[in-house]
């Protein structure tokens, strides 16, 4: 402060600006981080839902197109392999 008084003798000292800057830094930075992490989580959940529903529909369509008796049971496979 002494340096400021020597360099600017006719100006008043301003404590409001640095105080507001410190308050914005102390509370603004964590709030910004929290908001961006919430947005990232929401976007991730949205795209996960899209991928999971797409995968489920592909599996369901494949199950509908597969004939009922086309898959051999494990016991039948073992018997066929022994013969």
C-alpha cells in the first residue's frame, strides 16, 4: 500500500475491487467446476442411454430373426461331439 500511495498520491485506495475479485475466485471457481462437472455427467448419461437402447434394440431384432430351434443345447453339442 505504501508503494501505491507514493505512486498515486491523489487517488483514493480501493479495497472493494480486490475484495470482490478474491470472493469471486474463492466461490466462483468451485461453482464453475461443479457446474461443468454436472453438465459433463448429464451429457455422459444421455449418450449412455442412447448407446444402451441401440444395443438393446439390435439384440432384440437379432432374437426376433433367429429361428426357435436353430441353437443347439449344450448337452446335444456334447453328444454330437462324442459321436
